[in-house]
C-alpha cells in the first residue's frame, strides 16, 4: 500500500536543447497552483495524505504538460487552472478519473 492516498507528480522539466518540454507550458506554476489549492482545501494533511511533487522529465513531453497520479498511475494533461481544478475535485477529492484529460 502506498504511504500517500494520492501522490501527484508534475513534470516540470526544462530541456536545455530547446526541444519541447512540459515547462514550456508553465508546468512549475501549475504545480505551485495545485499544491497551494490542496492546502487551502485542507486535503494536504496527515488524514488525507495527498502529496504534490515536481518531477524531472517523465518522457511524455509530446503529450505535455503532463502529471501522473499514484497509486493509480493515471496520466493527465491540462491546459489551464480550470482543468487542474477539475482534477483536484474529481480525482483527488472524489477518486474519479477525469476521462477527458486522461492520456
């Protein structure tokens, strides 16, 4: 069993060679937004055990920006904060996969 109920990894990689990467889509800002939002909602605590982390390259930059939610191993892409809000509300809070954002 996973230590966290949900462990979310944001690819925040910036490729040095200038090729496409998740951070071209403001991935670090998206991670910061979600991290702050789950704290505000009170779901990033010892009871809920939801953890938001940055990751290096997750090797799916052509589908980026990307995040992966464990323990399910569900991969998502997103465009804006409303997509991230939907992932928070549906997946992190209610355990339902957001099919339209799944990759």
